[in-house]
């Protein structure tokens, strides 16, 4: 059980406090309710660009990293389609520095032409190196728009195309900041050997004066229509192995069937005792690697299979073998032992994640954005409530041909263009 206190400032900033006496390090996590899903389809990649811009200096702090490092702290951030998350760890005695740093860039980010150009170039280079020039790097740039036609999950956090970041103006960037980087769109969690009243005083001092967001007309996210036909895309790339990617639509993160779907992915692909590894890698040697996982999106997301074929195995034979294993979990009820084993793995993973104050701070923020910070304490019960019958039902709901988008990612043959 992770105990915590929660309060909300007048400007809407939610603050969660978790006391952990076991470490002299304090974790500060600020989650902003802005991911790629909120972007203009013609101006994508902005949430990710801002992840970089937020380290470019604020009005009173020209270099964010410098004072933090001098105080013995570390920091980082990440963006996905649903959120942008900033986090740092710092010795307990220097905790007020973290409040100064985070409040200044929430309120007074420095928008210099130099900073924008530097971070724009960093993101463009990342786009090229990680997505265009990396083997298999463009998979998500291909698979997302194949699976999603309406919902903004159809583009990756890096953006649809480089031109959207290349053409981003100072006005575009300032408007995005004004719209999303506000206290009422943020959740701050502090975990460590601290007291709630101490944190309340610091939060009021540093964040209390910041105005809540003025821009309220955040658009409604369109719901993706139910997929009713099989979708297929075949590409050739300069890669060593043919690969298959299959994306099935599944429920949203808040749905009760999310936990069942997650357990299905673990039954199929968590470790060397999983079904796909044993059958398709170890026994039949059809794939050199094979994975099943869920995207974990806030809205209806994807259940994905990805596998690299062994040289000499045709894409048709590989897909046939994979489909056979998928059909097994649809047709046959799993054993009690298999269900207990996969639940035990989940429980140990969740317990391990609670050993770090930073992980606890992140998970509390994430749970709160999902609707209730106490979800962090309830998840194991939700996993344990999953039944064999539920697995059979959900597998049959998800793994339907007309619900599947398949990407055949082929290695270029001799003479290929």
C-alpha cells in the first residue's frame, strides 16, 4: 500500500505527497496533460518539441541543468501520445531548488530564437536518425496511420513529417505553451522523506502565484470508428530480416478489460516460457524474435504483434504460424497454473516498481491523470480479478481479422530499388 496526501492549489495545480523515509533522495514529478493526441494534424510533433524546449532556459534560469547539477540532482523527461512527463531527483536538503526550477519554466519559459532553432534542429536530427535512417525506424510512421484513420493516435509523438517542425513559428510555439503548460493541466508529485505541510508551503510559495490556463477551448478528441475490414501494407526497406507487425484495436486504458488484455500479452510473450517464444522461436525456429504487447493508450489503443523472421522463412509461413498461436488463445481456455503464473509475474513487477521513489512519484501522477491516484494501490486487485473466461472472451473480441492492420516489412531483395 502506497500512502499519500493530495491537495489542489487555487490555480488548479494538483499536488500529491508520498512520504518515504528510506532514502535521502526526493523525487519530483510533473506530469502535463498534453501529448501528441492534442496536436493540430497539420502541426504535429509539438508536444515532443516542447519536451526539449522546456530545458532551454526560463526567465530567471538561463540554464536549467546547471543549478540542478550543482545541487546534486538529476532530471529527464519523456513524451508520448497522451502525456508529457518531467522528473527530477535531488537530495532532500535542496528540495526548494526543484520548486524554483519547475515553477519558473511553467510560468516564464524563455522563448528565444536561438533556443527554438537549437531544439528544432535537435528534433529534426532525432527524426532522421531514429525514424528515417534507423533499420525498422519508420515502422510506427507506417503502422499508426494504417490502424487509425480519425483519432490523433494516427501519428507518432515525433510527428507526421519533418516539415511540421521545420515550419514551426515562434507564434505557433508560444500558443502551444500558453494553451497547455498551465497549473490546471499539471499534476505534481513529490516522494521522499518529506512532510505534507512542508510541501504545501513550498507549493503555495512557488506555484501559487502562477495563473491558471486562459485557453479553455481544447478540442474534443474524435473517436476512432470501429474497424470493419482487414488492412494490409507491404514495404521494402534496407534491413537484414523480413518482419511482420500486426495491430489489433483494443480497449482504452481506463476500461476494465485493459487488465485482461495486458495479461493476454504476457501469456503470449513475457519471457522465455511464454507461448510465442517457446513455439515460434525455440521449437519451430520461425522467428528470431517475437513479441506481443499493448500500447497502453488512454483512449482505445492497440494490441501489437511484432516479429523478425529467420532467414529462409517466407512471410506467408511466418504469418500462418503466428496466426495459429493467436487462434489457440481464442479457442482454448488457459490452465489455472498458467493464469496463476502470469499473475505472479505481474505482481512481482508492480512490487519491484514500488521500490524507487521516482517510480512511485511517476505512477502516482499517472494514476491521478487516469482519474484517481489510488489506482496505484488497486491495480494488483484488478489483475487478480481477471478470469480464464474473461481471457477467452477478450481474446475473441480483439483478435478478429477485420480488426487487424498488418504491416509486411520486407528486406530488399537483390535487384530491388
